[in-house]
C-alpha cells in the first residue's frame, strides 16, 4: 500500500496542485479492475484507508483520492462542498484524474468502479455517468434533481441507514429515480443502521461524537457485513465478468 503523487496529472487537468492518493494493491500480478474511492467529509483518514485495503483484498486496484490535498480539511472542506453543490469544479476534476491514472496503469484491466462514503457517496453518485462501469453509494446525499443528475449512470448499488437523521427517505427517493431512468440498481435501507454505519470505529472530532451518536452517526457491526457483501457482489458482476 503506497501513497501516490498525482500532482503532474492534476496540473494538466486543472485540479488540485498537490493532488495525492492512497493506492491499495491486491496480491498477485493482475491485471485487476480499478476502483476510485472518495472519502467522507473528515478526509482520507485511517478508516478510509482501511476501506481501500478491504477492496484491494477483494481483488481491486483501489486508489483513494485525497480531495483535501491542497490544504487539509480545514482549508478545503468548504470549497469541496461548494463543488459538490455545483456539480462541477476542482473536486470532480480530481476524481477524474484519479480514474485516468488508474486506467493507464498496466496493472489495471480498464474496468473502473467508483465508491464513496458520506460526502464521497454524494460525489460518487454524481460521477456515476462519467466513464465508470459501476458505482457504490454509501449514505451519500442525493442531488436536488436526481432524475436529471443520474441520467446515463452506470449500474448502482447503494446502502443507507433507516436511523440516519441527516437524510431521511434518501434510499426510497434514489430507488424511484433509478427505476424511472431504467438504470440497473440495488438500493437497500438497513433498519438498524444510521449514518457512517460501515465504519469500523467512530470518526470525527471527539467533542462532536456524542452529538453524532444522537444523530445516528455511528458504526453498526450488524449491518456493515451485508453492505460490504452487496458492494463486492455488484463490483464482481460489473467489473470482473
């Protein structure tokens, strides 16, 4: 597992000046399908790197791109969220740069998935129509007009928690939009789970964690294994076959 400097590629594309990523490599010679991982609002932390390692263990050359490369969460969070709201900008360019870097790697088959968690899930949803073969959305906020934003998207698997107070009804709305558009999908809302339920441990600033628990933002060891299995099944179908 190595840290990757994507600055040269990013400079050409017009993205972050010091773009970096965490590359998790499967065992063996490959080639392997590629997956771009987009982190939560708290950044490319140890939890997100473990997610990347898990995907690598399942056989995917996984690049977790750091959307906060140019200054960390404190300096980049607001601009990144503005980019998400606008549906365009530096953060999207960074994800595209990571995808192009992976696809050009000799260890990659060219098949490409995108996966995101929390804020990253929202980005992954909007990138699902941008030259990816499969997308995994995990408690990602929906765009204002899902049907318009998701037209032409690749197959989607999505995991949400019924106890997630930050986005009530998101799973049903996403299911309806993808059904209307005729996009292959598998959306599930887990009754016991809240936001960030696939994390191994609680993340974020410690003073905020009691409030986060009240908001339903915490790990759910009962629901997480099934959510991960759904992702692995989805990626195997669309990236390995």
